C-alpha cells in the first residue's frame, strides 16, 4: 500500500478530508520517528498495543563471496526490528 492509499483509507475511515488525514498520518509517523531517535540510547521503543521496535547491533564478521569463494570483511551494523503486539498478531490471524 502506498502512502497516498494509506492516507485515503484514513480519510474514509475517519470521515475527514484527504488534507486532514495527511496531517494526522504525518503527525503519527513523526511521533514514531521521534520515539526511535530517543530509543537510540535505550535500544527499544514500545507503542502500547501496537508493538515494539528494537535496535539491534550486529558485530563485524568475516563472510565469503559465493561467486569466488574469497573471504571478505563485513562491517558492524545496526538493524531495526519490529515485534508486533498480541493484538496486532490476532488481527493478522497469526495468533
């Protein structure tokens, strides 16, 4: 789903104009972004009955180029993971 489609769905569900829905969606996304910026220190950001975003660190390691078999160095990196809440899993039919 594109962002425009998401905004249109919010507008229809909330009985509001697309401009109002866009403002609401931007506010929500902005709050999530701000929460993730603050989560750099703690390592996670939880949104009530929605789920938890976790920042994980991957150490540097050695890998192998599958084409040549040559050993290569892979840099350390960070990754963002999301663990949905039980309510979200139920809504998706997972649990």
